C-alpha cells in the first residue's frame, strides 16, 4: 500500500513539473474564423449539434423498428424493417466517426 502511494505521488510531482508548452496546444496557434472565433471550437460545436440531431433520428428509427417487429410475424421480415436497420447502422457509424475525432 505504501509503495503504491509513493509511486502515485512521484508521478503527480513529475507531471506537475512539465512546462506549460508541453502540456497541450497553444490557443494562439489555432486558425481563427473571420468573426474571431476558434475554427476548432466551431467545428466541435457543429459536430455536437449534428450528433444530437442524428441521435434523435436514431432513437426514432429504433422505436419504429421495434414497433414494426412487434407487429409482424416472427418468420417474416419486411423490406421496410431491413431498410430501417441499414439507416440505423448508417446513423450510428456517422455519430461514432465524429466522436472518434476527439
């Protein structure tokens, strides 16, 4: 127990001594839009809004698919259901792709 505490304390002290320039990118080097806002921040905000929209569409499609499957016979799958699953997969991949960027 005591060696674990000493190791974690040593790691904390090591990271505390790292110069600020090596901790992360400077905000001064980021490209700016004509309105003065950070381009990266605006892209992140747009991705967030798009993720929310697509997540809502994904939830709606999943609900529709569930109700369609409950209504149908257990041995028959409609073409509409298959297309819905493809659209659900497409939306999920799109959201996952944007989330993996950051």
